[in-house]
C-alpha cells in the first residue's frame, strides 16, 4: 500500500479534493443514464459501486473527520446500498498510512524525541491505519506495545470538513432549519474529543478499570509516560479483528460467549457508568485464541445525562409504549414530538416511533434474545425500506429528537449489528450482577 508524505490540511486544499470527487460522481451519473436504458437494475448497482469507490478514494487521503463520517455511515447497514457499506467499512482500519519521515516528525513534535529514542524497537511501517490515526508496533523493557499516532492537521480541520459535509447530510436526512445545528455541534464535539489523546487515555483507564470484572472481556494497559495529546501508547493485544473472526467457522457456543461479553460490557457502561463506548464497529474489537473479546479504542465516549437516560429507557418498557398518554409524554420529553407540530405531524410521527420502538426495544422485553434471528433483521430491513421511500417523510421536518439520540442510537445499531454478526443469543439482564 502506498504511504502518504503529506495530508491536505488547508480548507481550500481539502475542499478542492472533494470538488474533484464531485466531478467524478457527476461522470458516473452520465454513464448511468445511458446504461439504465439497457439494464436499469444492473446500471444502479454499477452506479453505487462507482460512487462508493470514488467517494472513498477522495476521502481516504484527506483522513480526519471526512473519513470518520464514512466510517460512521458504514455501520448504517440498513441506510446505505451495500456497495457503500462495504467500501466505507475499509475506513475502519485500512487506509493509506503516513510515511516513516512524517511519523518521525510527529514524534519529535509531540514527545520531543524520535521513536527510536523513546522505544527499544519501533516498526516504521504501521500495522493498520484508520480515519484519525494509525498504529505501530513497538517494544520497551520487554513489553510489546501498540503506539497510536494521530494524523497531522486532523483536529484543526474538523470544523471546515463538517461544513463541507453538512449540505449533503441535510439532503440525505431531510434536516430543516437551524435546529439541525445541534446535531452537527454534537458530532463536532465528539470528533474533537477523539483527537484529544490525553482525554482518551484518561477515559480508557477509567472505563477499563470499571469493566474489568466482566467475564471474557480483556483490555490493554495504557502508558501516560509514553503518550501525549497526539500519541497514545498501550499494550499490544494479540487477536483477530471481530470482522475477520465472524467470517470464520466458529461454534454457537463461542458466538454466545462473545456476544454475552459484548452485551454485558455495553449494558454495564450505560446503566452503571452512565457513559458508553459509542463507537461499536468491528475495528475496535479483537478476539483472542481463548475466545475473549478485547476492546482497544476508547476515543469516542458518550456521557448520558439523567434528563435523557430516564425517558429514553422508560420508552423501552412495553407497557409505556402501549400507553398512549405516557408514550406521548415521553416523545415530547425526548424532543421527538414538538409543540410546533401540526396534527398531521403529531399523528404521523407518533405512529412511526411506536412501530420503530416496538421493534427496536424488543430485545429488552425478553429474558433471552437471539440476535441471529433473521426474522428480526428482516423486520428491521422492511421498516427501513418502507420509510425511506415514504414521500410523506420528505415533506416533514426531519429534526427529530434530542441531540443525545445521535450517539446513543449509533451505539445500539452498532451493538445490534455486531451481535448479529456473532449470531449470539444473550441473557438480557445478566449484566445487572456486575452493577
């Protein structure tokens, strides 16, 4: 794989890269309009493949928040065509790495030493490269270490990158009016936190210490003296990425074991710590030879205020969903329904969220839930497709819900997808014994 000696950091330079990508996409549509006269279905598939390829190629050299948005979208398996999901998922741990000279320059700037002065050995080639940083193997005092190095300019380009992405997102998700700003501010704040490795080190130590009693979960130790605001050093953890592991021929027993660990890990954080690892994609988890789950990235942590936590989980209760008065009150409390809504909007969104919540909260209504149940996933796919094509939604204000939904829903969608990949059956309330 080629390495990068330079990452565009200026607003004009990054915008220019995206404009070139836009020109390529325009060309793809010209080809599509001709091809669809011959075979409309294949032409659409080819359009999705070409667009996904060109968008990913345009973003991967920019890195940073532009690529992070692609990574987030890759988790929305029911939102995007499969071509986009497959291509964007590469942004989790497979993008062009920084060149060795740029890595040395970063070390000198943030630790005031070159890597060979800090470690007994340091591999100049990265073992994986993602949206915000890349990881190198190193060794010191007989310990095998993983050293995460942040790409130059990532933190400084977040605001301008999101300004470029915003018009596209507004069209995709039908956001209207100034209220959409709260969602973009939430994303911007989280991305800024992810570029602060001092904060990540603190969060990593806090959460791993709190969660160490959960069976079949393993975590690295972290080394503040070998870290800085742009460099993070931890134990090297041996294992397969979860996405690789789920393609192997593992037993139901192993899938259930890993799935239970994952479920307990998340439920303990949400209900016990009131903060959660809000980036549940396969690149953030490894599986070792003992079939234990290793969590290796705590850059994106979502704090859950009580003002959101209480009504959010009250809406997960079956009796509250079926009680029209309580259900309506909670929808207002969570800003899903608004005082400015018309009667038509009130009726439409009440019915929509009742159907959605009845389905998505169904795991909480059982003692044991099978995330490998294809009937459950078929219902999710059908619901997603039906509402994505509903013309009524396009006419209504899409700014629905508290800003806290953004990362909480992302957490649950990601968790559900990982459990589905493991075909796991989990004991839903097992986590309570660790609270």
